[in-house]
């Protein structure tokens, strides 16, 4: 692997499978109470400029289980919130800690942090990418389906960080990917350009959710208005009318089709309560796998 995990575009298929294989080992060790304190004495600085439940808890618990320590830094309470350049913060933290995880808005901030930091930097979420979540998604699909290659992944909703990372991760792992977004809410152009370069798998961007989910093996969705978009909620509710994963859409998928949601879910909007509860075991296994996938990333980046 490279020094950092900034976005899935930076990883090869082999890199992704190395993370997933390591995550499987981490999960086995944790479930069987096998010591795996590979990062004993190491410290992870966690910078949060966006609120979090799963990201904070899974990284903090993950570092503890690996024998290390995680340090929470709120953007509002640290000097970053008072205007200190992220590059200066990177150079300071690199002298105290062994790794940095940041959850923020601009992808450029994460890239700038990594450029100046001499220690590994992990993208915990930006408006462009959510690599840790999608690694957990891929892990969960592979656990249930025993493979990724040849499966069809369908995403219905906003062409946001989740859509961007799912397109890249799915295609790199040999999946066909179909995305349904309303006009004006497409995935990032850089991701669509990447999809055009993939010749061994099928990618399609469609407007009708029904077209996306036909014969899908896994259907994934996300909230219509992400953090920072709360003021657009009413506008987005109109734009995304009909983009709900419900029983009608699920009838178009392959038998045994999985459903994934990165949470929190707005039941009755992007997913019906019935479909959510029918697939709750898969969705909360996905949430658990954030822990194991991130432990794999931490270990692979910080073990030396």
C-alpha cells in the first residue's frame, strides 16, 4: 500500500484485496479473543471537522484493540478551527503521533495534510470520498456473497462521496456498477472519467432507479442531504422523489440481493422502513465492519 489512504482512486485492486484480507483476519482475531496488539505504543490523532458516531467510535476502539491510543481533536476546539493552516498542523502532529485520521469537508485539505505530514494520513470522510466506509461495504458483500468479481452493485441516490467511492471500489474489484441519480446530482466528473477507462466491467449512470437495480446483487443508498446540505433539504426532497429503495424496487433485483446503507438512515425517504428492517442484519454487519476494515488500514499503514 501507499503511505496514506486518501481515496480509492489511489489504490490498486491488489491494495483493496490486501485490506479486505487483513480485515477478515482482524475480525477473526477479535471474535476469538486472540491478541492482536500490533500497534502497541502507537498514537493516532483524529481530527473531526464534521460530526460522527461510527467513524469516531470505530477508529478509537480499533486503535485500542490494536494496542495503541487514539486522540480526539475537534476542529472547533483545536487551532485548525482558529485558522492554523492544515499544513502546519500536519507538521506538528507528525512530531507527536504515528498517524492522522481526518474527517472534514474538502478533499484538498486531506491531500494537503498528507503532503506535509511525514506520517500516514487516513481520510475518514470528505465531500469527495468515503474510502473507509466503502471498504467496509466491500468486506460485507464479500462475506455474504463469497466474492466481489462478477457481481452487480447498484447505487440509488445522490452522486455524493459514497457514490464516488462505490463506483471506484466496485469497478476496481471487478463488479458491474449501476448508479441512479437525478439530473444535477451526478457523481464527480473525475470519477466518471475513471469509469470510462474501465473496459473489463460495465458502468452505467441512469436516471430511473428501476433501471439501476435490475438484476442487482447488492443495492446501496445514502441520505439525500448529507452534512452541510441541511439548508437544501426541501429542494432535495423534491429532486429525489421516487428514489426510495422499497419493496417494489427490490422485486427487480436478483433473489438474495443484499441492501447496504452507511447510516444514519432516514426511513421513509431513501429507504423504506420495511426494506431496512428486512436487511437490518446486513446493514448493521456493514456498520460493524467499519471497525475491522479500519483496523486493517491502521495496521497496514502504521505497523512499521
